[in-house]
C-alpha cells in the first residue's frame, strides 16, 4: 500500500508573473517544474505548513491569498498525494536556491511550455485564464 501525503504549494505571484522551481535531479520528480511547497507536518494547518515550507525552500516570508481550485488527489508511483495550492506573494523576492536547481519568473503562458509535475498542470491552465493582478492577499 502506498503512503499518503498531504502537500501544499504556493503559486507565487509578482504582477503578471509567477514563480516556477525545477526540482533537483536526485529528488523524486527530479527535473520537473513545480510550485514551491512541501509536506504538512502533524498539527499544522495547510497555511502554516506553506509558510514554513517557503521559509525553508526560498528563505523568504509569504503573504497568502486564496486557495486555487484544482483536482486535489494524485497517485504517483511512490505515494498517493492530496495537494492544495494557494496564491501567494513573497515579502522580499530575495530568493535562495535551496530546494530547486532553477527558479524562474514568467507569465502563465510562458511557463506552460515547461515540463511540469502532473499535479501542477491543471493549475497552470487555471492561471492562464486569470488576471493575476486582481488576486488579493488576505494575510
């Protein structure tokens, strides 16, 4: 039986650009692009976990906005995952490459050309239909 994992990811927005991170080659899903985030720890809410993960992966603080409507359950060869995506805005944009070999900003149309993990692909399609400048951040 595959383990189950609860994952959170941040769609980080700056104007009309979003941030994509390329997973390190030695990690599961290595070489694919993803939105920064990770596993929730026991006792954490999804938003608490995401703030912690952004600090760990990018060494920055995040202001979170709305949750993105997206299919939430995926089965990979290594686990069943339940993933939640939230819009976010970085406090400083002083990014550090802690968990990714490449970090790049681009419009949803530009980033749609990258090789994304399957769970992120519906989010890219959703983002292509949004006016990113109208998304509000509530924290």
